C-alpha cells in the first residue's frame, strides 16, 4: 500500500457552490474605497479597489498595489492582496496575486499565489476555513466553466474526520479523492493509531457519507482489508461511545442492566438488546429487540429470557389515522405468571389539534380480538377475549400559567366462555384530571386518578385485569433565581390513596408519600459544593407499617476529578439504632502521562458509635487512557446509596477546526505556517 | 457624454489609449494638446503681435485713445494670416501687443472649433484664459468644461470644472496638460474609460496619463502616483490668482 506522499484531501464541495454563487456581500465584506486610491473596473473580471495603480501599455498589463481588494464579477468572491497584476488586457484577462485572501460564501481562503482568468482560478498553496471544515491544498484549481474543483496534496479536517489525499476533485456537494487516508482520531491520519487507507474515496460532506474503494483498516501495525466498497456515514463516525452501557435499571427491577443500543443494521432495520442481572432472587433478564420497517409498516420482535412478543403493524398512526396490528406474547418463567396471547387490534387515533396555549383534544379508539392463556394459582385459564376501548384527552388553554386537562378512558372486554365459571365481562372507566401551574419560580402539579371497574377479568394483572383506583398526587416546587452561581430547589411531594386498605383502620389517613427535599449547589473553595436535605414523613402520619420515614442529608464537594463528601440518614421512629448510615466518601484523581485513574471509597462510620469499625459501603475505580483517537474510559462504582455503575466507553471530542492544526508536520509534507492576517496582507505564508 | 470611435489615423495620429492598440480610439486629450500647441504657436500670441492679424469689424469700432485699446463693440473677426486660425466674437477688445479680450467666442482652425463665453489673452504674460463655458468640437471629439487656461511660459494648460470628454471617455474635476511632454493629470473625482478598463477616483485622488506609443500606435499609460515635479507644477499654477479667478 503506498502512502500518499503529498497529501491531498477532500475539499468541501460547498466551495463550488460558494464560488458560483453570486453576491459579494454574502461572501465577505465589499471592497471599500481607499484614501487617495481609486477603483478599476475590468469588464469580465470585476471591480478592484486600489491604493496605487500603474498601467503598462507595452505589456498590455496593469499593476495594482498598496493594498488591493477585488470583487470578482458574478462569482461572489472577494480577493484581497497587497498587490495585483492584471495581464493580457486586450485578450483573455489574467489576474495574478501573491499572499492573497479570498472570501467566498461560507469560506475564507488564504493562498500564497493566485492566478485567475475567465475560466477559473488556481491557488497555491491554499488554506480554507469554513464553519464545518478547514482544509489546505498544495494546489487548488477552481474551474468556472465546468463548475468543478481540483486539488492536489490536500488535507481536510472536519468535526469528525481527518482526510488526507493526493488528488481530489469536487462537483456539487460530492468529493472524489484518490490515495486517501482517513481517521476519526483528532490528529493527522499518519499519526493516528487507527486509520483507513483507500485507493479512492467518494464523499458527501453534508451530511457526511463516505464510500471507500480499496480500503484497508490500519490499527498500529495491523492491517485488514475492508469490504469493497465500504461505506461509513456521519452517524457511525460521530459515535462518541461504545454502543453499550452498563447502568442500574432505572425502574429498580432488574438490578444492573447492560444495554446494547439499537443500531441501524441496514436501511429501515434496527437491532438492539439488553440484559439485566437481577438484584435479589430474579434470574438474569435478557431482552433482544429487533425492529424493521418500511413506509408505515413495521415489524417488532421483542425476545426476553422469559417471554417473547412479536408485533406486526401495518400502519403507524403517528399523526392520526387507522392502524392494524397483530401481536403475540409468550411469557413464562418460575417467578412470573405465564402468559400466551395472540391479539389482532384495530385502532384509530385522531389527529391532535395543534397549537400551543390553545385547547387541544385527542381521541383514541380501539377494538381487538385475542386468544389468551395464563396459568394462575387456580389453574390454567384459556379463552378468547373481545374488547373495545375509547379514550380522550382534553387540554384546556393555559390561562395565567395554569393549564388544566383531563383524560377520560373506558373499555370493556368480553370473555365468551370456557374461562373460569363462564361468560363474563370486565368494564372499566376512568377519569384523570390534572392541573399544571407555573408561576415564576413556582411549579405546581396536581393529578387525580379515579377508576371504576365492573366485573373482573378471569386473567391476572399481567394480562389484562384492572382494579379500582382513587388516588391523588401533588407536587410543589420552587426554584429561586440563581445568585452568584448558586442555585437551588425545594420540593414537596405527596400521594394520597383514598381507597380502603385492609391494613388500614377505617377513617385512617391514607398517605402513601409525603416528602420534602431541599437542594442547593454552587461554587465554593475553587470547586463546586452540593447540599441536599430530604425528609420522608409519611410514616409519621400514616399508621400503616412500611410507610417511609427518614431524615437524610448529604454534602459533596467536587473539583476536577476530586470528590469529597458525606451523607447521613436517620429514622426517628426506629426503636433501635436510628442512624441508618453516616457515610463519608472520597474520590481522588491521579494521572501519569496519557493514563488517569480515580479510586473511590465510601465508609459508613456509624458503626463506630457502637464500638465496631467502619464498614465499606461503596468502592470504585475509574480508568482513562487518552490518545488522539479519543479517551478510553473504564470504570465501576458500587455504592449502596447510588447503586452500581459500570463505565466502558470511548469518548471522542469534536475536532477543533483550527486551520493551524493542518500544519501538523508529517514525514513527507512541508511545514505550514498560518498566522493572523493584517489588512490586505494575507494570513498565510509557506515555508519550504 | 458622446461616444465616438474614429480610427486612430483619422484623429491627427494621436488616439488616446491607455493600453492595448486594438482598443485605441480617437484621443480628445491628445488633440487638445495639439490644439493648445497650435494656439501657443499662433503668432498673435507670440512675438508678432496683433499686426499679424487680419481684423474685421462687424459694426462699430472704437479706439480708446487713453488706453490705446481697440474695441469692436458689435463684434468681429480676427484671422491669423499664417496659421489660418480664425476667431469670431460678439465683442472684441485688443491692445496691440498687449492683450486681447473677446466675448461670445468661436475659434475655428485645423484643430476644429472651440467655443467659449469669454477669452482673455495676456500677450505680455503669455497666458490665455477662456471662461463662461468652454467647448471644443471636431469630428469624434467633444470636450466641455467650465474654463480653460494655459500658461505659455510653463507650457501647461488646464481645464477646470466638470470636464467631460469622449474617446477615451473622461470626466474629471480638472484636467492639466503639459504641452511639451504630453503628460496629463486628471484631478478627482475622475472617471477614465478605455476599452475594458474603467478607472475612477474620488475627490482626493488623481491620475496621471503618460503618452506612449506601442507598435506605432500612440496612447496613454495611467498611474495613480503623480510625478513629483508635475504635481508641484500643477499645485503652483492652481494657486495663482489668475488661475483661481478663472474657476
């Protein structure tokens, strides 16, 4: 594999559009008159503003000097230079300038030399700066007749990729290059530990999509031939982490869950899976989800360690309309009520009336037929189900920061026969009014759910049994304006269950939750200080057991990788040992060269009061290895209070689009110096 | 501005071109130099005096015995017997060998026709001043300005005030011409068009045109940097009272 000696890169095809677009104002500031100077207009070339001019009739030429600004006629380009030579005035006019800057819509170019005529311009060497990319080329030719660009020895840097190529040409928004090296590492491909070398490259820059021909993946000294052709796009290049995560189940059911994020494996098809290692006695829970779709139809397959669900949907009522879906559920396991269910559902969803601030109505209708089986404590239940449901969401307009809404729903399911004691029905209806209010820093959300049920399903809740409900949720929070970097929030949350409870005496309070929390955080001691205090008070009011009662507080100071803090929790109703924990924790960063690590330790010192030693309640370690190809992060943290976290990822920072970085020395190339421009003197100079 | 394009040879061999022989056209500036040179060489303005002139009065002719001036109150004609230059005016006053003043003047000669509101010739000082609107006409040439004057001793002529000329198209606040060298100075705001080139400058700008001849075709080179001696000469003449009076 030959190495592109004089690198060339993909030059943005946007440059073409820029050049051919009209309007100097869009390209850059128009040329302004110079004191004591004048203007020269050359038909077919443009208008030049100069400080000094000399025409030479013998050479059929003119020289402009002392600072020149040239607006190209019809191209939208504005050229600035210290001097400018115009030749062949009687024929095909030519323009020659050195140390130039060229402004094009979206691009700022500097070049050591520019030669232009009616057919195009050649810049050498050239540096381009744009919003989305920077590039440099030993020679850049702009062909105004064919509307194409050609470059030699080019290097292109975008937010996600470095590309070097020996030759490149451009047409529209596409780029073709030969002898190209590419890498997502933030360094020249020759210096990257991971890169791709290709005989030919075709690229679309917006959005980025690259097709490689004759590609070879190079990792250090290892080389693998890539499929021919091989395509990468913006999504795959921009992936900043490995495609899976390890984190506690947010629902708190499945313990630590490893999730492989859904990936697009081909057009319209996605694949993803996750696995949870159960906290408690539950077995590992593995889920695999496959999804494929075309147009409005889709097929979803969800497989889990204890169940399988398949659904075909022939229409997707994303914005309203009819849908037909067919689904299967196969669920089982020792700790779950096994379910086998096949359903065919016809649905209709009304298009919600749009508009913010105004009233809104959304309707849902559905009818289904299903054959289901479930094994319950009383034995196997098998039979058909026929059902229909209707729902409506009514949202009122927001008045004075208050927006009311109510959700109405009703449904009925008929179980013809063969299930339990004979034909039966389950009908239910619910009303769920809510109020959301925003008054400056204050926020109030109130909701009530009332559900009535007539009859009962012979199946369990896993399948379709519903129960009555009468409960109210209320949350109130205030978030005062931040002062001197400090911000905080105070929250009050409660839930009241109005239904009778077998464990609750008649007329007793049914307070499920009463919680008050205060949080504040801001700069302190050259770092950040976070404070939290929380009180769970339901147990003081509700006589039922297991109502939460605790007083807790935490303080944490962080700076860089440092993390120091303490937390405590106290149960005032506990008869024995009311201190649940008094924990101190710390994380201390260390770094050596490209390596960094940070151990974490949390100790519960409450046992000291009882004469015992401290107890380790949390530990962890974070490792990071930094290279130009990104930061590889590996770590874990186990803490009784915050759960388990495992980190394994590759963090890619967006490349800094600084044109000076293009000058990175390489074995075969020349060193480039790009500095600040001054007046009409361009910013770039080259060194041999 | 009237655009004309006679062949170079048809305009006394002095087309006014900056560059590019194929773009050369008749040069009104060059012709103006020729005209002024002709005027300068006219014996009446030189040593010969008015005696070389043929004077024809259209009507009353009055001789002021105190001053020695002869006044053709109803106008008349002055014709140089040598060059054939003819001045017809609605009013003429001349003092033999001293001065000639004429109003409503039309000058005809080989160089074409010059029209002026008034001409004052200082025969002793070697200065001519044409005011009240000056226009020079000949086939392919049409130059207008507010006033024209030249200093015989300095060999410099100036046209001042809204100068408009064709071929090459020139407009300027002032045009100065050095007869010996042919140097021309356009004082801004100016506009100079020649073929594909159009040069413009603001009130603080100036453009020097130098006569060149390429492949036998005369024309002009233009440059924004004015020769120091030329700039000094123009600055001196612009500051003289008689020049200022003509503006």
